[in-house]
């Protein structure tokens, strides 16, 4: 029976999960901004809090990666943090 090449799968899966978390977190920020414009500050705040928790989770996972593995994600962490703060300051 032929064996599948699974080399690198242990690294690829966490990277894909981190990418997915970034997508969700940025979507939460966009939703918060939209709710803020609709004068729904309470929902906007809840969405931003969820985005902040996701950012914290991403950063925690990055701590378990090597410097070269996490290097590509660090600018996105900064960008997400800035986006969260920007919407917070507008609310």
C-alpha cells in the first residue's frame, strides 16, 4: 500500500489555522466598525472584544513557533491590533 507524503503537515495545519483566525478577526473588526456607524456601540464593543481575544490567541500560538515561522505573521498582528484600536477610538 503506497504511503502518502505527510512531511510538513504539522507545520502547514497551524499556519492555515492562524490564517483563518486572521480572516475571522479582521471580519469582526469590519463588523464592529459597521455597528459603530449604526450607533450600536454595545455590539461594536463585543465584536472588538472577540477580535482582541482572537489576536491574543494568535500571539500565544506564535510564541510556540520558531522565529522564521512566525515572521510572516507578526506584521499582520500589528495591523490587526491597530485596526482594533482605530475602531475603538471611533466608537
